[in-house]
C-alpha cells in the first residue's frame, strides 16, 4: 500500500507542478518535476519479492502518465518499462544510501532524458540537440533530488511493520 501511495502522490504532484512552473524549452524552471520517475526508483525495495507486480505497476503508471500528461500513448509505459531493468540492476548490485541516492537519481534522470531525446530524434518528433539535452537534465535535478531525499527519509521513518523488505 505504501509504494502505491508514493507513486500516486508523485504522479499527481507531477501534474500539479507542471501547471505552475514554466516548461518551455528556453524557459525551464530549475524545479522541473520528474517525480514519478524518482518514485519508481524509490519504491523498488517494497517489490523485491514481487517483481512481477512491480513491472506491472510501473507499466500501468507509465500508461497513465501518457494518458493524462502527454499525447504519446504507450511512450512512457515503454520507457518506464525499460528503466525498470536498470533500477533492478542498481538495487541488486549496488547499495542505496542517502548519499549514493543523489548519484543514482542524477544517473536515472540523465538516462531518462537521453532516452527520450533519442526516441524523439529517431521518430522525428522534436529536434533536440546536445546543449538542449544538457539544459533539460540540469534543470530537472534540483527538485527531483530534494523530493528523492525527502521520500527516502520518510520511508526510513516508517514503522518496521510497514517495511516488507529492508530498504538498504
């Protein structure tokens, strides 16, 4: 229940914040939200024993993201589905701590933005150059790193009965 709640809250916050923050290519705020992506990373430990449910939840979340926030049906469902494999690898091979979380979120956002830019280039949807890609990555880090640290801290404050698996 806790991971679903985290994903729903981040999904709703993504929609609310994008309505109030500038999201034009040359006028991005330093608080560009990708909270849904961050929450997908943070809730993985709750699904370690039920990875199939995790994959299904993430793909449904990606589908809903496309349905409500973009007009590219199945685009984020596929991207989130591919990102799950990287998240799985990180949690299986590396330890996630509060300090390392910063590096992992930077890596996650960079990979996500690069993958989106590559697919946009391949599909000839939006012309994206490397400087624009770097600009988008840099302007989406601040808010998402703050959100990740807050949620990570809140997960650790939960009583032990809500932890199905140790976060670390």
